[in-house]
């Protein structure tokens, strides 16, 4: 892809450098045992907007967390384990720029961009500006869906006496297959059954602050 050379990808996107990405469109915050969706109205994103005679609908949001390149996405889910919440699938640090891609539609019914000159988006980051300080970059590639599914699975695992599973090795799976999370027979999609995000990866939630993205 042209334009990514200054980011350290002069030779293209190496699958071995793909980090694990957690993404979701409607996370929830938990307070007092109650679940509340984390949503933003247009004026909460851009206070200069003014609306008259109509209600405000929540803006579509995409929450992203790019994991360290040494962590392969899985976490121990046994609450009685002394290592609960710790990653149980690791590899040696790659010491190279991380990347990951996902495919999202702008509209389920299609949208005409032939007369559009600008697309506006906002980025919400924590006050420490960790992503900005580490040179995090979001790239948009508009066009048809042609990418292979890029998923990884371990090559072996071990189970300790306490019942904790540790994974080792990594191999690429899903090459040549577009993973759109639909049922392969009915071609329908279920938020209950098929909302996986990255295949086999549990979601993480983080609270971040909004700031306008640089043009």
C-alpha cells in the first residue's frame, strides 16, 4: 500500500508483524451491577453543532484496542486461578511496527461517495496520549472487499495441575476466507451468536477521551 513507507512498512504488511486487535461497536460500562451502553451524541463529540426541531441519535462508534505484539490475545478466564486475567498465550517481542486491519461497511444499503470531498471522524484517546506518543496511525482504504481473513491459532498447549491452559506457537489460519461472521448456510448474522470481533478473541474495554483528529 502506497503511503505507509514512513511508518516502517516499506515492504508491505508482514503477517508475522500483525498484532491482535480487539474491536467492538457498543461496549458497556458496569456500575453497581448495572450495565449502561457507552454512547455519544453529536454535541458531545462536537460542541459547536446546533440542532433544532429534532432529537439527537447516538453516533456510530468503533472502539479499538491494539495489543502488544508479544500478547496473542487470550486471557485466563478461570476466576479461581491465581493468574486470572493474565495472558496465557505469548510470543517473543517482534521489535517491529505493529499493524492490524478490519473491514467495516459505511452503510448496510450502500452509500454514494462520488460527490463527497471530506469524511469527518473523531478519535478518543486517554489523557496521557499513549497512542499519539507511540505514533499510532489509522489508515482508511476505500473500495471493495477483497482481503483474506487473517487469524492465528496456537500450535500446541499444556495444562497445569491446577487446570490452567498455556498455549504456545503460532500459525496463520483462514487465508483466502473472508470472515464476515455470518452463518454460512443462511447468510444471517446474530449479535448473540456471531458477534466475535476478532475470531476467538475476548473483548477488552477501555475508557478514552475525545480529541479531533489531525487532517
